[in-house]
């Protein structure tokens, strides 16, 4: 990313309410500084800058909801109807 891109992203994040920072992949990626430079990273390698970790045992339980993805009408059937969009039910960060 160039300096103009970084400034644009920073301004967008500054205008975004905290509860909306995870409202989509673009905002979440920007909020965590994730860019395409991490493409192909091994998410199971704990030494990588981005990786998956097990949830802490004291984390509260939550319900996962599944629905069709949004903004992919170009893909056509059957993809637009597949329930491949996952979210925590009732979470305010989920985009409408």
C-alpha cells in the first residue's frame, strides 16, 4: 500500500464506530492491519503474524447463525443462496 492508501484507510477507520469495525471483511482487515501481503499464510503456524488460536475456556458461549452471502449476485445460482455467511447471532458488528 502506498501512503495515500494508508491515509485513506486510517480516515475510514476513524469515521467507523467501534462496534462496526468487524462489520465486513474489508473493515475487519483494515482494523487489524491485514492486507494481501498475508495471502497464503499458514493459519495453523503460531509463529506467523496472523494465525488461529483456540478459544479461552472462560469465553461465553454464543450462537452462530448462517445466511446467504451478500454482494455476490454476480456469482449466480446456486452460490447466491448458499448459507456461507457466518456470524454471532445478535451481534451489533454484523452488517445488515
